[in-house]
């Protein structure tokens, strides 16, 4: 097992194939929320398009069936003294609580923590109380072991007056001054309980925000990592997204492991860790697609992102009605990406039309292979209309690395 590393792939498969049992001290897992939403955003740097799906055909049973093997692998790799925090919300928290009881054991349940994000904007037109909490299901691997837990304090909004007490002859008595007056002290801190009043990220949080639609704030992860791990412990986030958990673990001097099925997310993690002066490149990402076969298996937008990143192209902000233009190289040259073999004449013809509508006479099409008719259409377009269309195969891009 390699720590301070990023793994690209399904977390269940990655944990099964790369991790021995009982090797991780703390797991934070933030899976899709069964919200039946689809988020489509441009990442913060503008070069990659992210299609983030949280859609589950077949309903809650399929969602739980999808989660179960992943949670069983988390249970296997967790140390006997380890802890796990499963992040969820009202859509599936009841179902996940039952699943966690089955896998980790109800006697190992510790807390249902409520993250109250008081600064969320609400739609008050709905006939219900505004939803302003997520749930963190906190379990230990073995309640009979000496699992790590560090009591935390937080600052009070207003200091409170607290009676001073001491033990005398086995009894607690009030502390008094020389004149016999009962003494008090002001307490500006309180023990953290299971309701965490922490702000969520806002669009104005430019320093921390990475454009990920479900990104969590660093102070939430700081609380979890400080409470249930110690320096040099191993922190795992098996659905790491933009890498908040591993970034906080790095800052708190923990060892870390980030896993995500999305190559786009893994590239973002690399960039985020570089900002923290961690020496890591895409070549250090375990499981990152590097062969033609692996690239063919990517989801369409992940493949498009891979091409855009390799050609230093900006992803098109339109996916519907983009007229066949998936990105722009140097801001001026239109790019079309086809995740297929034997791209033919009609694709070239349609792309030439899209170029003309944008007032461009140069463009690039990327695919795994092209037909003879495609090359003939490129020659015709140049001869008759002066259009310069480059046909670039994926194997050529791989050879340039």
C-alpha cells in the first residue's frame, strides 16, 4: 500500500486490489447523495468540463446495492482501532444507517452528527422547513478497542459565567474568595457536541473553492481529522472528489490516500496537492488511464477532458447546441472529440459547417481512427473552401507524452 498517493478508479476495486486488511486509521466517505440531480460545471481553471451525476435508476435499492460492497471494503481496510465518518443527507441517511449497522455493527455506532450549515440560501416557497443539515454517521471498527478520539473544544459566540468548584474530602464544593464570596470564571469555549455549526462554502470563497459542485469546506474535515486521528496516522477518502480531505490531512501532518473514479477529479487533486508543495504528477496517480483500451472505457466527458488537457484546450461551455465544437485550442481553433473508431466523411462535413458558422477556417478532430472517406473529405474541404481540418488519432497524442 502506498500512502500520500492518489488512486484513479472505482474505490471498491482499488481497495480490494491494492490494500491489505487493517491498514487505515480513519476513513471519511462522501458518496453521491441519491439526490437524483446532475451537475454540469466548468472547473475553476476553465480547461475541463465535469459531468457529475447523482442519478440512480431503480431507486434506493440500487443505490444501497451500489454502496454496500464499497463500505465492506472500507470495513476490511480499517484498523481495529480505526473510525469511519459517512457523509450523507436526508435522501438516504436512514437507509445508510441500517447498512452501516449491518456492516460495522450497531454496537460500534458512535454518533449521528448534524452539520448545520447556517449560511445556506433557502427556497422559502416550498411548503416545508428549510433543510440546513447534512448527516455524518460516525462508527468505530471495534468498540472494545482503544480507538482514537480526541475531545475537541470550540469558541462560544458569547462567554458564559461558570461557577468555580473543587473537591474537598471527596465532595464537590464552591470555591470562595477571602471574603467568602462564591467565585466564577468566564468560559469562552465549549466541548464540541454532535451539532456542528459550520459554514458551507460560498461562491465568494475563491481561495478554497475549486468549482466542484459538492465540495465541502476544509474546517469540516479539520474537525473530523483532529477528532479521530493523530499525526502520522493514515487518512483515507475513497470518493475524494476535489481532494479536500487529503489536503487537510496533509496540512495536519497525517499520511493520506485519495481515491476517485474520475480522472478529471484525480488531475484536480494533483494540482491541489502541488499547491501544498507535495511532489506528485499525473504519472504518480495509480490507475490513471494510459492505454488506448483504458481511454476507450472512460465516460464521454472524462475522455473529452483528457483530450482537452493533452492539447491544452478549453472545454466548450455548451454541450447542447455546441454545433459539434467540444473545445477551443489557444482560444481560436475549434476542437471536436470523438470517442470512437472509423470516424467517417459525415463527421468532417458537419464539423466544417460548425467551423464556418464560427468564422473559422482551421480546426482539429480527435478520434481513435478515421476512414478513407474522412481523409478524402478533409482534402475536398481544403481544395474547395480553404478549410484546414487536422485529423489527429489518440495513439498520436499518447506517443507525444
